[in-house]
């Protein structure tokens, strides 16, 4: 995928990131719906009000696994903690914490690489770009 398209994808992924709770919820739903089963793991924190209203709760952690790339986004008291890891056959070779912008860039790059061989990843990219 050309660099320009990766930049467009990153911009689309960043869209509406000013409200981090809403951003994490929307991003998690879009990724779960678009990527192969097992590629996305979402943990939610439910308050008593969420339980009583039958709501799922807010996303507390989002993890995306594409190839050897593992991208985790954690919500902690209104702060976002991004983590990018390289994992081969269950062994983590590298792990680093990153800001939201760098995490989004890494996700865009991983989606672009996955799209070269995976139709569902291509659909995910098209969904974010439209």
C-alpha cells in the first residue's frame, strides 16, 4: 500500500479522537466488525449504572493482533496508554509505550500490511476511509 494511503488511513483512524472514551468505543466496534475473529480483544469496565441500564460499559483496553504486531490501547482515568509489541510464536521480542498518535500510525501501518494478503483487513481499511 502506498505511503499516501497509509497516511490517509492514519488520519481516518485519528478522526474524532478528542473524546477518548467515545473514540475507544467506536474504534473497538469498527475493528471487531472488520477484522478476522480473534484479531481484536476488547475489555470493558462496567459501572453499576451500566449494568442496571444493560450497557456494555466503556472500553478499558483494546488489543489488536495483526501478524507479528500487537497493538494495545489502555484507558486509565482519562489517559490513554499505547503499547506496540512484536511477538513471534507467543514470545514478545520487543515492547514499547507510545502516545496515541504513534499508536494510530502503527495501527495504520499494520492494517496496510495485513491488507496485502487479507480481504477482511482490506475491508477494514475501506471502512475507515469512507
